[in-house]
């Protein structure tokens, strides 16, 4: 796991741990009350391998034409394998946009994403594209929704990437689009540069260490019914209460894990934020990894699988 730093005790962080603990307990009770008989680990492994085989066959069937991608306003993601990372569509997902390296659902009210999803492979991590640091408005959004770089200036919050630039080194366009402001959220500076960054780095290590594709989705947490701070000069961007991330790997040792981070200067090891994906779904109302066969999805999402990564 990522190297932990000196810890700070914070009342707000403690309250978040109480919420997370409640979600974990609720998830466990849900499993018990419904009396679901979960498959054995061997059955889960076999099912996972079947999923990967299906994705490989799909990859062999599909061909894509990327010649005009760089000049197109409507960029399509090559369907090289099943998009297990993409959450199930909801009525609120009115603006779902595909990029070279990720897919996102943009929230017109918050002026930031509902979620951002992407795949991380060992091959992509070998890319050599340099970080651009050129934050720009999203050209695929209308002007009244097109948050600009200056909207975060002197706000007290960092421009926090959801799909990280370091995951997009494999392609020039993917790197460029990672700096679209639609992929950015107001993030506490120490979180952006500290614990959140550590989780991003850990995901890259997982892809390398397991030599497999890692499926990731993340986004802001905005508690409904509460008044939220907004930042921005021309556009008023909602400041989220926290952030979520869910991670999936298949293959020989399938596992899934969720993470919840408060949007403050928290400081703790990665394991302190880890919870079952079911608990993240309960908090966000988003159905993750719905393309994975139900029997496999149910057992993976009910467990905090961080130790299996």
C-alpha cells in the first residue's frame, strides 16, 4: 500500500468514519436478511475468467477508425473490450460524453461530473506523453456550462482531476482531454496533493503488479438537501462534501473495493477509506460494474476487497 504520512486527528474525519461504518454494517445486514447464497471463491474465479474471455473475443471482433478523432467534436472511445467501468445509466445522466481515455456524466447544476470512468492497463502506463497542465473549458458543453480555468482562481480549492493526467500518458488526445474542466472538481489542496494522489498512484501499481486491466469510476459526493458553497467568477461550481472511487479487477483473483474521502485536509492510510462497493452505491445511488454477471458482481461488491489487490 502507499506509504502513510504523519496522521492528524480531525473531528470531521471521525464523523465520516461513522458514516462509512454504518454503510458497511447495512451492506452486511442486507446480505443476511435477503439470505443470498454467495458462490464459492472457485466459482467466482471461473466466472471472472469467462468474463475476460468474452471481452477478449469482443476485442477481436471490433475494429475502429480513429483517423478523424483529433478533429472531431464528438470523440468516441474505441470499444476494444467491454466497458465494465461505466456505471449504469440513470435519468440524471443527461450528458454522458465519451473521450479518448475516459467517459463522464456531467451535472448541469453542479457544473462538475456526476462520475468519471476509465480503464487502466499495464500497456497504457508505459506511455510517454508529458503532462500539459493546460486546463481548458470543455468544447462539447454549451457556454453557460463551460467552466473555465479562472473560475477556480483564488477560490481556496485545487483543480482536482477525476481521471488523472498520469493515467493518460499513452495518448496525446487523452492527455489533452484530461485537462478539460468537466473532468475537474473543487478539491481541498492537501487532499488533492496527498491522500487522493496516493490512491491514484496505488491504482497504477495495482495494474502493474497484477498485469491486468483495472476498471475505475470516481466522482464527487454532494449531500442532497444541504446548502453548498460555490466558487467561480463566470460560473458557480458546487464544492462537494467528499469524493468516491470504486475499483475492479477480474482475472485469476477478482476483487472490488470502494473508497470514500471527505473533502478536507484528511490524512490517513488508504485502508482507512476502503469499504465495499455496495456501500458506495448506497451513498451515491449509482450502480457500478453492472455489466459484470450478477452472480460475480454480487459477491465482489459485498466485500471490502482491498486486501486482494
